[in-house]
C-alpha cells in the first residue's frame, strides 16, 4: 500500500464567492442571501431579508477578489496550486434566479477567472451553490423549502455547464448541504421572513428538493460533460462519544447519521431506514413526487467532497438539536483548541477519511480544512503564523496516513488560502490565509496582499508532493 501522495493529487485552496468576491451589485449581479447577513458572531440572529443601511455587510466588498483575482491566482500559482475551489455566485448569472436569459457580464467574469487559473495549470473546482441562493428566491418561495427552485436550479446548471464545459472538470452541487439542519438560513433559506425556529419540516423538505436538484445536476453534467466529475459536499467535522456508556455510543452514532444521511442519499441513491425513522420521530412528512426517488437512485454523485475542521464530544444527555459535532459538543480534554474554540484533531481527520471511504467506496475529496487564527504583524511587517503551519503539517500527515490506509482521495484544498470573510461570524479577524489581506472587521484597510510564513511552507509541501512536512 502506498505511503505517499498520488502523483496527480490535487493540492490547492478553497473559497466561496460570497466570502471573497465583493462587488455585490457590480455588472448587474442580484442580491443573494449572504448579502443581507450583517457582521458579528450573532449574525444569524439578525436576519432580515433586505439591506438595512444601518448595518455593515461584510460580503459587499469582502476582499474584492472580483477585482484582485489575477493577483490572487498568480500568488496561488506561485505556491504551486494544482486546483482552486471557488463557487459561482448564482445571482451573478441569474440576478433574481428566475430570468430565462443569463447575465452575460456575470458569465464573462467566471470565464476570465477560469482562464486565469488554467493559464497556470490550476484546475478550477466549482461549487454551484455555496450559501448563495438568490435573495429573491428566498423571499418569494422561502428558498429550497419550495420545489419551485428545482427547475430554476436546473436551468442555472445547464447554463453554466454549457458555458464552462471546456474549462471545468470538477463540480460540486451544494456546499455543506447537511447544514440545512444546522444553519437553515444559509444553506437553504428557511423562514427568512420571520426567523421562526419551527423549521424542521421545511428543512427536511428543502433537503429533499435539493436531493432532486442534485440528481438532475448529475444527469445533466454526465450528458453534457462526459469527462467531468460531479460531487456532493458535506460538512463532516466529526463527533466522539463523551464516555463509553452504551447510550452515549449509540446516540453519538445516531447524531452522526444526521449528517451522513445526506451523503447516504446522494452517494448511495436511497433514503436509509434510520433517516425515515428519524423524520417520523420528528413528525416530518416529506412531499415526494412520482419519479423523484428513481431519479435520486439513478443519478448518484461521482465523489464526496467534504469539509473537516475539528471534532467535539457528544453525550446522550445533550439535546440533539442540530447535526454534526461542531456547535453543540462537549470539550475533549485531550485536544487543544483554536482561538475560536475549535478542537484541533488531526487523528480525527484520518478517522473521518476512513469512515467516509469505508462507507461509500467512491473517491473522496477534502475540499475544506484549515485553521482560523488572529495573525500578528511583526515590526518588520512579517507574519510568522506558526500555529497555521503546525495545523497544516499535522493534517497533511494524517491525510498521508489515510491514503496509506487505502482511502481514495482526489485532493486537498486548504480553506481560505488568502484571508476572506468568515462565514460563521462575518469577521476578517478570523484568518485562514497563507496570504494576508489588509482589512479589518469594520471594513477598514487597503486590501493589499502580503505573504505570511505559511506561504512558503505550503509551497514546499506541494513541491515535494507532501513528502517534506
Ligand atoms: C465551512 C463553510 O463551514 O466552514 C465555509 O463551507 C466557512 O463557507 C468555513 O467559511 C469556515 O467557517 P468560518 O465560520 O470560520 O468561516
């Protein structure tokens, strides 16, 4: 069994349009749901489906990738990136989501971006919807809770597949689709108007509608681009039982299945029995139309893309409100934590890769992993981000072990190779980048890019194909 990375391993980085592009109304772009999210750690508590002039909205300028992309791609090329994951902002292409004709200026931007990547041999890896449902669709239909979005999404997919088929070989449908249960507003735009919390029924229906849309996207992708691969994408940071009490073990297993049910449906093509029982227990009755289950069964994803940042602990006496560990876990005394309280667990990363590959026996793709920290600029202007380098080294070593364990892993894209806006808090202070972007939480700064120490470190990892850590 190999103990090194495959020679065509896709090293790279990942971002999302709404967290980096800015230019939120430029070239006829429409608003998307992220554009009405104010900054702040409690940003989800203040959702109103329109712009309030009193608020600061981090996505509006973000780090202005829309105008800096050439410079950023060049820097990523200097690090030796083989791929770059970003999303297409749906509302750049269809400003309300309901137009029949796409916005040519939006399409042209991504043409130019993909060309800039390809010029350096960087493969674009594209998320079709990364927390970027057009706001209009959220307001009019309550987002994915309505099946009206299925044909609109299909039209969007067909448009971008036809346009970029010679440029993009790796696609993913919905970013962290399982967050429909944890962050329903971001992932699927549920109850945007009244911020109601009794959204479980809508959230599961939204998930079903997205499963149908995912299957339709797979079908279209394979028809239009036989050489392309299309994955699904989940948030799969992991969770451990807090004790060896059998109840804790089983409830943790069940808790994990609140996430894995999403990949079970899209990778295996069928609602697993436990998911039907779970929904029944919650009083959820899905509206499933004729032919939809057959579609889901026939058009499964080619690979599983996932994010992994951390683990947390779970016990049977903890309320099981959401899905994976992250937000509701108990501290693990064996692990150190990041500045934002996320437990750092490289063995959990190896464990997760094995768990997923064992379960699906189809390629997996680590499309997000990284460390958000506060960076300190030294008097000479340098940034020595040792914690980030340590995190990177340990996680790449764990990945190498997972490959040696037999996992088929397509690539690894570090989250936020240049600093971007945090999805969870809207902060700039929570930085993931190898490249520093001069901008603060209040929106001040020159947007100037500068390399951190981790820039050369990741460059070395890539140039040695993960051999030199
Ligand atoms: C993932 C999302 O959940 O985590 C990204 O797909 C997000 O959009 C990333 O940025 C890190 O989370 P945060 O809150 O630190 O930005």
